[in-house]
């Protein structure tokens, strides 16, 4: 981290912490987290102990039950280890100390904060979902429609807060992250440079959030791009993607986006 550029320009910012640390903001984030999971308190109470631990930790940042995110689907893990002797111990060790290689090049970070009981509860829950669990079928995806210079733009995420021209917190966070780290190779404000591709054009050419996440996590060693796994979270990369997509479609201009 010592060689990271902490100041982008005189009028900008250094590497910023997540915005807002007051009690009200923290409580708002807790409520948003619960709402995002779509869980009511009775639903949480009815969960198996292992699922409670998984949702209370960071497991669902990289995994889902029925489909691949950054890491494999839990059902895929359960199916692979269904009839392997000692699967419980193998998976507990992998979760506790981290692992890479079984499912690709992106390493799973260690979880030393989880107790032995919690580790066993998580693994027991994952192994239990193999029977009858099916990959999730995507429901109707909500779309957002904009008009830019007479051209219709449709995205699967909002760029602006409802009824305003102020960007969402996610898009603004993506701006902060991009112009703290990614700008060194991809150009300030995602304008491109001689060192790396113009990511705006990559988005227009069809690069999805999942593809950007995979590339960023794994890196491109042959091209000099570092792997960001363990530094950026999937939520960080989602924010960066939404910012770049907003820039690509001319919804977000250069400089500080209105928040």
C-alpha cells in the first residue's frame, strides 16, 4: 500500500474511507443490509445455524446458494463433496485458512474470526443443501431507462437517485475507487490511457459486471495487471463497474459526479 497514490489531484481526494461513520449512518447500513437480503426477523430466526453464520459473515459477498458469483455456488460445493470421506474437515480447513485452486485462480480469504463451532455449522449447512437444491432462476430483472442525446439507454441498475440527477451512492463510490486506484492505468475519470484499455469501450463492447469482476480479481499477469482479489470486494467492483458504465453511456460526466 505504500506505493499507492493517495492523492489524485489537488482538488480531489486521497484514498477515502467509506462515507459517513455516524450512528445514524451505521444503523441505516444495517437496515439496508437486511432489506437487501430480503429477510424479515422471523425468517432470520428460522434459518439453520450455519446459514445464519454465513449471512452474518462475508460468505455471501462471494457465494450464492444456486449460482456462481466470485466463488462457486454452495450447491456446487455440496455436490462435489457429497460422497467424499472427510469432506467436513476438508471444508472447515479451507474456510478457516483460505484456499485456492479447486475452483479457479481467485483465492478464498481465510476466516480466522469464526470459531470452530461456527465453521462446522457453516460447512454442515452447505453440505446439507445438496439434496433438491437447484441453481437459482433469475427473476425478472428490473431495468432503468435513460435518454442521452436522443438515444435510449437501458441498464439493469440505477445511475441516479429516484427523481434526481444525483448519482446513487454506489456510482459515487465507484468514482472514488476508480480515481484512487484504477486511474493509474485506465485513465483519470475512466478516459482511457496508453497503458491499459479504455474500460468505457469495453463496457460498450459487451463486458458484463461478472466479466469485469473476474478479470479484476484474477488480474492479467502477462499484461502487467495485478490481481485485486483480497483488496477489492465484489461490492467494490460492482460500484466501479456501474461508474464506468455510467461514463460509457454519457450519463456520468468527468469530475465529481453530483451526489
